[in-house]
C-alpha cells in the first residue's frame, strides 16, 4: 500500500511539474514576438460586443496587426472568425475596424468560417495556397500563440512567426490552463 501511495504522489508531482514547465514555455513563447517579414498575417477572431465593436481583447490583436502592417511586416492580412452568439460576423467586423484604422481594404482577406483555431489554420492554408503565399505571422493573445503555431504547422505551413495583442486580464489565468489542454488535444488530432 505504501509503495502505491508513493507512486501516486510521484505521478502527481511529475504532472504538476509538466504543467508548470509547459505553461512557462507557453507564456514565454507568446510574449516574445517572432517578427519577420512574411507574406500574410492571420488575426484570430474573438468576441464582438453587443454594440458591434470588437472587444478590448480583439482590438489589441487588430491594433498589433495594424501597427505591423504599417511597418511593412506583411502584404496581406487574413481576419478569421465566425458568427458569435452576439450575432456579428467577427471577420467582417475585424475588417471594418482595420479599414477604419488605415489598412487598405484590398489587402484584407475575410475568413468567416474560422470558428476555432484549427479551422482558421485550415482556411488560411487554402487561401495561402491559392495566392501562392508561404509565410505567415499568427496574431492572437500571448497564451494562444503556441497552440496556434502548432495548428498552422499541422496543416502544412512551415514558415510561421507570431505577434501578440497587448491586453491582459484576470481571465488569462483560465485561458492559460485551457491552452494546456488544448495544446495536447491539437498535438494528437489528425488533420
């Protein structure tokens, strides 16, 4: 009985250590932007407020994309999202926000079927193949970058860079825990 208890304690401690190391890596990977000149940026969607405006979290992603576009880091932007419970097409609202902030309409590509990270990666790969683009910058919240890069890699994109929106809130603690589970789900899923 004592050996079994010792084994269980060891397993729990290893799991806690694994979670801690993975979480530290995820946070560092997301906070340290990998900025390179690429063909296209993909801004992952998020909540639209009932007023029809992007949430503060989504605005931070869009503002990062706007800033990097104006610094010539990429030629095109894919805005990706779906229709949320608020009834707005995230991608359309994202495009409108970027246009109103000086990004030319013709360089913004709309993916209204990006209902989750993997769907966004699949849709971005199709767009990139059609346009003969081969490098991408993923733009999301810092805690979401590692899993996003994994999804884009799993669909066959090799040149992946990243930037994060500068918006932080207490809800990030929940999101970081969720990303731990989501990462391993994506790691073992077949595309």
